[in-house]
């Protein structure tokens, strides 16, 4: 009876945080392996399995990572599954994935708070209505 090396993945692409949660099973023990070399090797009595069902990590923009889940059941049988993650580049349309906050309070100058925490004063300009009738 072979175990099932399945996991649910959770990704926040904007923040670059990733999490895997392995499926439970009778007497299951888990081993998380980063990269590809070690996961492809045969069973080794020195392998460290534990009850940690979750694995979390971060990626930089355009970063990639391979994570393998190796599961051993109560009968000593193992199964392995590899997961590959790639974080996309920042989207220039959204300011590279980092927000800008505009602070406004009645009777006080408005400020823009940049992603690094810097505050900049905003000088609002009145919006002019388009002219009726066109140019002469």
C-alpha cells in the first residue's frame, strides 16, 4: 500500500510568499526537499521524516524554486512528488506590486506615502471642464 504524496498549494504572487500543505494519511511522515538532486535519489535509511505537513518559502520577482514532498506511511512505503514555482516579474501597471497610499484629511495638505514609507506632499490642481463648442 503506497502513500499519496499530494499537497495543496497557496501562493501570494504579489508578496512572493508560497506555502504547501501535505494531505494527511494513516501514519504519514513527511520530508520536504528543496531542489531536484536529493529528491531523485533512492530511499535512504538516514532520511529525516517528521510530522511537518506544511512548508513555506519566499521568492524574489522572477525567482524559481523546486520543492519535493516525500511521504512515508506506517508500513515504510514512500512516494515522492515535485512541485515547481515561478514568481512572475512585477507588473509595471500596478507599480511593481507595491501600493501607494494617499492620505487626505479635511483642512490639511494631502500626502502620498510611497512603498518605502516616504511621504510626499500632493498639490492638487483644479480640474478644468472641457470647453463647449470647440476651438474657433
